[in-house]
């Protein structure tokens, strides 16, 4: 009986989100996306941020939240595609270094190691004091290792 109640709740919440998404304007979609993000409701956040994006109302901060939501959902390809769009659109954003790092990590997860190294190296070059610097070196080493470039990988581990 509890399982049935849980499924009904999920159904009605999903139905509400779809209804709200259909009728939401750009500002409403952005506000609903931020609210869903704050509640860790990743699927809803992605839907609302995508709606705001389609209406050309996505700030760099909201775009970053969209990427983080896609990562939390495990949608590696969508997150990586949006990283590329962010990098092309918001090069002076405060979130730019984090997206640069995230893009390199996502490329590595997809097995696109040469491109991963390129983005991770760019991140390290521009952000030597970042708390993500060691992680970027690690993912560069992993990318080299996966390509059987053991000498380069060894120098980074």
C-alpha cells in the first residue's frame, strides 16, 4: 500500500511539473528551476532550466546549475554538450573555470581523452591555485593512462 501511495505521489508531482513547464514563462521557468535545484530535484531542475534556455533567459549562474543538474542525473552527454555551449557563451563568467574542469572530466568519462587533456590542461594553466587543481591533474593522468601513455600519466600521479 505504501508503494502505491509513493507512486501516486511521484505521478502527481511529475504531472504538476509538466503542467507548470508547459505554461511557465521564462522567468517562471527560471524561478521553478532554481527551486527544484535547491531541493535536489534534478529532473525537474533540468526541465525548467531547459525551458528558460529555450526562451533565451538563462544566466551564467542558471546555466551552471543546469550543467550540475545534468551531472547529478548522470546524463554525461547532455552535461558535456551544455559545458561546450557555456564555454562558448560565458568566457568571462565566475563559473567558467568550474565548467572548464567539468567539461574535461566529462570528456574523460566518455573516453574522449585527448580533448579531456586539452580542457583539463587549460583549466590548470589558468587556475593553479584552485582547489580542483589536483583533481584536474588526476583526470589528466587517467586520460593519459587510458590512452596507454604511461610515461605522461606517471609524471602526473
